């Protein structure tokens, strides 16, 4: 079995703001016109895209780049997604997508999300992602991705 290395430790170009213990990120989003339906409301399919962007930025803030994970044969797939919509978002709204990683074990990583407008929650969500290899077989979460 090949040794899986922490991409952050092998990356010669590191952002000094990276923190491997970081468990939360707030990602600003301005609603774009193409993300809205004819009623000027953000289409429900847009929220998971924002959540994936926030998950990726959370990894990046920890010094881990998803592209480098894939190069090592580590793929992260969404196994479960649950979204609760409280209030609609509209074109040109300025939002924050808050992504928080929960303690990790086994083959899964859990995240919680809050979509905020003016510091008020307009949607909340959870995802469970799993680590798989090139063949799609479940793999343990590498130690450098774990947060206990």
C-alpha cells in the first residue's frame, strides 16, 4: 500500500494563513443573476454548489488542495446532503456560507453549513462525504484530513 502524504507538507508554495487545525470558514458570496429562477429567487440547486466551494476553501485554509488529493488517489464524494431553507435569497444579495467540519472518524467527514444574510440564517445544511479510491471503493480518511 502506498504511503499517503499530506499535500500541505510537500507544497513549496504555502499561504502563511493556512492552519491545519482550522475547522470553520466563512466564505462570502454575492448572488449572481444566473443563480436565480424567473422569480428572482436563488434556485435550490445553487446552494450545494456554494457548499462545495466552502468545503474546498476550508481544505485550502488548512493547507490542503483537493487537486493534490486527487493526484494521490484520494477522492471525496458526497454520500449525504440535507438542506433546510428558512428564507429565500435574491439576486445581488451578499451572503456568507459558513462551513464547519465536525470530528472525523473512519471513512467519512461531516460538515455543517449556515447560509447567512445580514448575520441571519436563511438556510442550514449538513453533508457527509466519504473518501474513495480510483475504483470508488471506500477508504479510511487520511490522518492529515482528520479532525478529532
